[in-house]
C-alpha cells in the first residue's frame, strides 16, 4: 500500500507514528491498492478526504496531529476513507448494501472500534457515553467494543441501532471498580 507524505508531515513524522500508521493500515484490506496521502493538521485530531474527479477516485488523504496520536484516531480516519470510497461516487444510484459502512461520524466510531481491539486505545470522539467511561476508558474499552459489534449486527433489523448502543453504554456500571474485565488475568496470592 503506497503512502505519500506531505512536506509538513515529513518534518513532523516520528518513527512511532510511522509504525502506528503501517500497523493500522494492515487492518484495512479495502485500501490495499490505494495510494494514501498522509498530511499534518494542528486544528483537529485528524481528518479524511476522498476526492473524486469524473466519478473516479483521484486522491485519498488523511491528516493527523502527530503529537499524542492514537490508533483510534488513525483507524477513525481510515474508516472515513472507506466510507468515502463506498458513498463518494455520485454517478450511480446508491444501493442499500449491508456490507458498506454507513456514512456519519458516529457510524465511523462504531465500525472503527469493531474492526480490531487495536483501535480501542482511546475513547471514541462522537459516541455519546457517560463521562466516567471516557475518564476510565481502558476499563470499558472491551465492553464497548463488544457492544459495537452487537450494534452492527442489530443494524439489519433495528433501525435505531446507534441509539440502542448509546443507551446500553449509559446502563454500564458507573464506577470502574464495578466492572469485571472480560479478559482478566488470573492473580495468585504472593507466597513467602
């Protein structure tokens, strides 16, 4: 998958960010044959743009703020590219393909979290959730990812699947101590 860096990004790119980009891209086979331009932004965590010319993709661009970049942000912007590829072509009629990621920021958050646990390293920006969940995201990440997967399954039969997801997150325990991690490691008493 060819990557092109803008001059501003070349100046600011760190080895850590490049490794994160390459690792993230491996989870997006839909973008394997595409050339992606990686740019820099100061204003937002990130942004994504798909440019069409005469019904054909001419550019795929994501912009990232390198400082404190997360897999969640990178995955979110790559998911926007997939959304743009699926819905950006206005030359033909849009079909209701259940495999397509629906357009929208909340939808992008849902599909990014569901794609792989790698993208659960930071709380999503657009999904409505209790403040305690954002403050203790690592305690809730696995449970929220499971809910995102369930919401995607419900989408085919339940039109308000995003509302359902946000309602379910609102019902979660309010204190991190009340949470039983799904993948908790067994701890043994220290023997002397």
